[in-house]
C-alpha cells in the first residue's frame, strides 16, 4: 500500500490515479491516515461486502427468516469450539 501526505496526493493526483489501479493509497495528514483512495473496482467489492453484512432489528425479520433461523444447524467445524464454553455459565 502506498502512503502519501494529503499535500502530495493533491499535487500528484494523476500519479496516484494510475497507482490506485494496482494498490490502495493511504492519505495522511499530520502523520495520521485520514482516508484511503481505492480503485472503482475495489470500492464496488467493499460496497457489496458491506451490503452482505447488513444488520437487522429482530422486528424487521420475516417469518421465513425466523423459520430459517429455527432450522439452522451449526457446521461440523463449529463443534471444534465447544471446549471454549466448558465451565461458562
């Protein structure tokens, strides 16, 4: 990842516009990262991931969703974590 000051980012925007097609650009101000410049493709992937992690209030769930939750079973790998709950109450 490229790290650049905000002043440099503004002065050399064309350069970073090309670089962002290969890797993300972190923009700093006074030594702290204030934002990231990412390609349009990466931004779309981030938006899709964000939408997939949508949180809902229980009152917003449909009956079908509640039925799916009632029928859900843990994966076989989930049982490997049972030891973490031993003695927990």
